[in-house]
């Protein structure tokens, strides 16, 4: 089976070259992927439970960039009732992991942080400095003015 076809199965419908493009972007050169398997499983057990990845099961990836071989793990976090119910909960945990792993002595280094998109691609956020939100425009004042008015009055109603 072609690796790119196999990646589609592994990554639950992600675009065939999504992982390759994400890693190539990280290195600034095109990478060559040798293997993708469920982390912790023997190399022979390379076919994944298709519902696994994207729901907390990490992937082990072997690839090459500029003649150097890399072994990495791509992790996600599954939704659960332990403070990870919403994507924002999981994002907070992964951002914290990204910012701290590399600072901890003898801990694995965090190499990148990213998101899976609705278009079945992977987008790196590893170079982030701050987040932003784009919203539609509406007439009126910013919300904090309402909060200031409530604080000044000491109540929600007059």
C-alpha cells in the first residue's frame, strides 16, 4: 500500500499529505515519511484502530528531513469528563504542555503545536506569540463597558 494512501486511513480522513506538509513546514524543507504507527505497538501492528487517533491515541512517526532521521510522537487529547470536555479545555492543556515540556530537565521536547482543521488538514501553531479572534461587526459598545457599568452600580438592575 502506498504510504500516502495509508496515511489517509491512519489519520481518520485527513488529507493524504497533511502530516507530510505539516512536518515539511516545521523543517522548512520537504520531508520523507518512512512509517506511521500507533505509539507503543510493535512495528508489525501498523494498522491502527481508525477511531483511535484524534481521540487520544498517539502516533509514532519516523521521517527524514535534510538527510537527518527523526522519531516523533504526534499526540492528541481525547474529550473526557476530567476537565477536557470542550476543545478549549484540550487546547489549554496542549498549549501548556508545548510551553513547558522543553523547559523540564530530562523531559521530551515539544517540537510543535497544531490543530486539525475541518478541511482535514493540519496547521502548525508552534510559532504563536498570542492568539486572536475575528468576529462579525455589530453596532454598539464593547462588552466591557456593560461590565464596568454593572460594577459601578453594584447591581445588575437599578
